[in-house]
C-alpha cells in the first residue's frame, strides 16, 4: 500500500506548496525583512532618539475660496479640502473645526510619526500649515503598526499577513513530504509552536 504522501492528490498539494513557497518567498522578501527589522525597532523604541521637528509654512488662499469663506453662509468643505490638497498634498483630515465668529478654521491630519495641522485665517486670506515629524525610526514603527497610514497601507499589511500565512503553511506541507528531514523537522516545529505559548503563560504579565 502506498504511503499517503505518494497519493496523486497529495502530490498535487505538494507541487502547489513548492510553487507557493518559492514564489511567495521572492514576493515577500522585501516586506518580510521590513516587518522583521521594524519589529525589532518597535520592541526597542527607547533605544532610538525621536528627534521631533516642527515646521511651519504659509500659503495665500485662492480668491474664489476666500470669497466663499468670507460670505460665511456655510463651509465650502470640498473646495477648502481641495485647496489644502493642492498646496500641501494632505488628504483625509481627521477633524475640522470651524469658528465663524473668529474667522478661523482648523483642520487636523494624523500622519505616521507626526501630524499636520492647517489653520485657515479667513480675514487674512492665509493658510498656516504646521507639520511635526518624529524621524525615520518612528515612521517605520508606525508603518509596522499601520498607525495613521491610510487604507492602502492597511491593505498592504493584510495582503502581507495572508501571503505569509500561505508561505508558512506551504513550508509545513513540504516538510511532511520530505521523508529524510521529517523526523528532525517535526520536533523543531513542535518546539517552535509550544515555546511561545509557554513563554507567554510563564512570563508575560496578565491580570
């Protein structure tokens, strides 16, 4: 009787697993290195000095926008955000504060490793942009966490997680196919699976 690993369906699964393991490793190499390295920098964030820099830039409001704002009937939100985007590249604000009596509009943008805050002074027809950035390490740490990084980067993290799962499962299946290395690989797999659980329950503080 043939061993189950010799079954035609099993052979198809193993061939597919080898294909996934080889090509996904090429596809994932850059992202895998990124998340490994940033996992280390994130775990030791106190080792790296966060040199926060704050810059201010001023712009003159477009005449059409200025007239609509000074009319004061309602906030021309789409026109205002388009003006900010054109002059700064900022999109998707987290909050907009509009004080009609004082002629002031505040727009807050949350960014990886910092923020941008736009003050629109209606009477002066000026836009003042304050931008804070905490440095490269803080940037990659926030990208690792997906913090304030937008929908597209969130999709990158999800796709990477899914691809890494397939890559790992494919490697596990290849291990079961290889009779020569199977006796040594299975104990290593078991240790790698059980050890983190034991370390968590034994040493990680819990309530």
